């Protein structure tokens, strides 16, 4: 019975560890892929602001 409980805890801990690592890697990949899009939005916003200021 003790070995079953130890095995269950090891399985649960391993599963939690694997899911945590997967979530972390997923967040890094998401940030890396969409970083360029966020920079493009920022640059377009700056262009719009400078155009508005130039017209005033």
C-alpha cells in the first residue's frame, strides 16, 4: 500500500512538473512569435501620432 501511494505522488508530481514546463515554454514561444506584431502596432501608433501633431 505504501508503494502505491508513493507511486501515485510521483506520478502526480511528474504530471504537474511536465504541465508547468509546457506552459512556460508555450508562453515563451507565444511572446517570441507575436513580438514583431506588437512592435508593428507600436510603430504605426507612433506614425499616427506624429501625423496628427504635424497637422496641428
